[in-house]
């Protein structure tokens, strides 16, 4: 029997296999992964310092342990370089051609590269996996001041985490407030204030244009002729789904690999899940959607076709200096923000024209209302 091949051993690939094995223990499963196959919680990369964890301590299981837990074979440090849908084969960096019965692409997303010039650009860090993070931690052990390019979710989480370990942190972002895509302006201003109290030096409304080396430091040129000096530079300007392999195989792609509500691509036996997938125009780069997806796709692969529907999935920002959870209103839903705030909290509710709750942002003490408000939100995809 040809195996089900899963490309990628991130949270999407491994959680899919865990769910599948609850339903079927006999179909052969083969993972092919470009990395070491370690199972770890990626969200912990941006709060490991505060939790007192070294990179190696984030590993839950290695590839051998995962292979035996999942009754699967795992090929590590092997990249899939091509897919031939017609012959149901993948070609690998080891020169092999392997047949599949079904193929699952769980290849994740890639950091967006900032459009920068300068002789320091090559030395800017991005952190999207444990290997990146291990290198970043080695470097910052010799640093005091870290400059973060990007004031979104990941930039703010790293800023707060680095502060917890007493680094000096500067954050550069083009908008006047951080987390502009997730929070209404008033709530974002509150977050800005709280992180400033904790020690973040903001450079907002500014873009970084160049990064140059100067002895052991980096000089960052900002719009408006400002410069800042830092020992290490981290770019956190966002991720985009990795569609390269899918495109080369002739699969339909948009922002991500386009799949239907069963996670199936335009090829009947090829599926995509996790950060790389685009479901009905939505790319959701979070854990909760991939867990929901893993349960649905596992059933489909086990013979019970299951359409995905997503509940409301608020996003928790891991920023201990300012607890925060948000569920932005879906695009196109007309309504207004109603905001109550004092110096300990912000409670922002987005009320649609129909009078119903369509989104929220809770900061500080108001986060305790998360569960009750989430119940009132409409499903994200019915
Ligand atoms: C710092 C950080 C903090 C985060 N915090 C949160 C959080 O608090 N809450 C939350 O919900 N989400 C968070 N996220 C997002 C969440 O971690 C991701 O959505 C999730 O881990 C994506 O999993 P994935 O399996 O789809 O992709 P990945 O983890 O990127 O896995 C992709 C896999 O594919 C393999 N691969 C890629 N191409 C090939 C190829 N051609 N051949 C073989 N193998 C290949 C890679 O080696 C890897 O094993 C965070 C992300 C980051 C970076």
C-alpha cells in the first residue's frame, strides 16, 4: 500500500497525524521534512525567555520518538523538491522518487524579507522555527540592545520577552500604533503605553530603510533621517504562506495554496493544511485553525469526508506587560467600536449594524471576559 505522505513536521503536519492515528492505525504514514523533525510548540519561541527556557528545553519529542508515537516513518533533513500529481510521486533532495496515495502539504509560511539596503542586511535575524531561534539566542547572549523591525503581534511579543530578560529593546513600525491590524486605535495606544512603561523604546510612524555594520554594532537608518544603533537586529514584519512547491507542481495558489473546505487542492489527492493553506480566501497563521483543520482532514483521510467550519478564534497576545486578547471584526462587517477604558483596562466591543457583537479587543483586567464574549461572537466560517 502506498503511504500517505505528509510534507512538513510543524504543528500542522504532526497534529494531523495525531488526529489521523486516533481513527486509523494501519495506513502507512511517511513524513518528509526539511528540518530535524523535532516536535515543539512554536508559539513558545516568543515567550521562552520569560518562561526561563533554553531553546533545547522547548523540544517535546525528537523525530524518533514522534515516529514511534505516530507509527510513522520520518525522513529528516530531506526537502521535497518536486511533485508530479499525474504519477502520484514526489522527488526529494536525497534523489529519491517516492509514491503516495494521498499527499499532504504542511509546508508552513516564510518570513517576509524587509526591503532594506546596507552591509548589515544579511545579518538580520528572523525567527520562524526552533533552529532560527537557537541561533538568535546564541547571538543575543552577547548583546544588550536589540532592535526589532515590525510592531505587529510577533514584534510586540519578542519585545516584551526580551525586556523580561533585561535587554534594551527598540521597536520600529510604520503605523502610529503597534498591533494596528488586531486592535482598534484606542486599544493599540494603551498597549503602546504599557509596553513603553515596561521599557520598549518605540520608533512608530517610521520605516527602517538601511542596516549597516559599524564595528560590533548595527546602525539602522530610519525614515526622517534618524538613526539608531543596536547590537542585534530582528525582523518581524510578517510571514507569507510558502507556495513555491505548489506553484511549481501546477497547483492553484493565491495568498496561500488554494484549498476547498475539505483542504483539497485542485488535484484530488493533494491537500494543504496549516500556515501554507488558503481556505475560502483566508490564510490563518495561528494554531487554533490548524488544530480544527487537523481534526477535519484526519476524518476525511480516514474515509469520512468532513467540511471545515471555524468557530470564533480570538488571538491571545503573549505580552505579560499588558494582557491582551482580540478578535477583530470580519472584513466587510459594518459597525462601530464601543470602548470603555481606564488606566487598568480597555474593553472594546465591535457592534455590527444588526446590534450583535462582531469583534472585541480586551486589554488588562478586561481579558477575564474573553470566554463569555467569545460565546457571543458569530462563527468565523460556518
Ligand atoms: C514566534 C512565533 C510565535 C507564535 N505565537 C503564536 C501564538 O501565540 N498563538 C498562535 O496561535 N500562533 C502563534 N504562532 C503561529 C503558529 O506557531 C503557526 O501558525 C504554526 O506553528 C504553523 O505550523 P505549520 O505546521 O503550518 O508550519 P511550520 O511550523 O512552518 O512547519 C512547516 C514544516 O514544513 C517543512 N517544509 C517546508 N518546506 C518543505 C519542503 N519543500 N520539503 C520538506 N519539508 C518542508 C519545514 O521544515 C517544517 O517542518 C507563532 C509563530 C511564531 C513564528
